[in-house]
C-alpha cells in the first residue's frame, strides 16, 4: 500500500482491508453469541458506517433487522447541535438495539443518538464501533460493547471514513502523515 492524497493532505497506510475483515469476523461472532435469542435491530449511523455495517452484517447469523439513520441538526443553531434522528423506520419498542458506528471520537454524536433512541422505549442498547479513540472521549459509555480497534487520536480516512466527503470508498484505512 502506498501513500495517498485526499484534498490537500497526504495519508499513509494504517490498517489493511484484511486486518479489518478479521476483526469484523470476531465482532460478528461475539454478537451472534450474545444475541442468539434476541433478534436485535442493527441501526447504522450514516454516512460513515456503510462499509463496516455491510461487512458486519455478512457475519451475523442470527435473526435480525437493520436500518440506517442520519443525525440532523436544526438550522440556525450556533453550533449545529444534533437534534434528531432521521430514518429509524422500525418500531423499536421492547427491541434490543445495536448502534453501528464507524468511529467513536469524543462521543458527542453517540450521546445524541442514544438520547434520540430513549423515546423509542427499547429493551437495550449496545454500541458496535469499528474504531474508538479512548483518549478523546468526552462522555462515559457503559454500553460501548463491541470495538474493532482502539486507536490514538489519528485523523483517518477510508473504509467509510472521509475527509470533506472524499476517501470513503477506499478499502484500507489511512492516517494523515505527520507534518515534516
């Protein structure tokens, strides 16, 4: 794998698709074991989760449903605060929900996602994230149950992760090159 350029930044290889695939298999096995009798609903948070969710679902061998949501903010707010979840489309009352994220950084978006789900009267909520930046977390999560990789506070692209809309389509994950 060679370095790549996305917009004005250069990125170097960080994780290969094979490494990601192996870890996704492990996550899928754990979920199959933990939810074998629960028929969970997987909720993918767009846009970043699409590649991870697709590969994860190929490993899920138990009855389940899936849907995707997108976080939205009210226009006119000073910081574009996340205010609602668009697209659930499934009655979640009494259901076991697994939120699928590409990356949990500060946890701000995840906090808003979970708050939005609270009005749906779910039985339980667990989080499955491909990447986690533990040193960046600004919130505590007791339900961050399935984590692919813990990483340092690196700026990464690929496998669904983007830089200003580009790089999501890359099979591998790349991290920004340090400044010379």
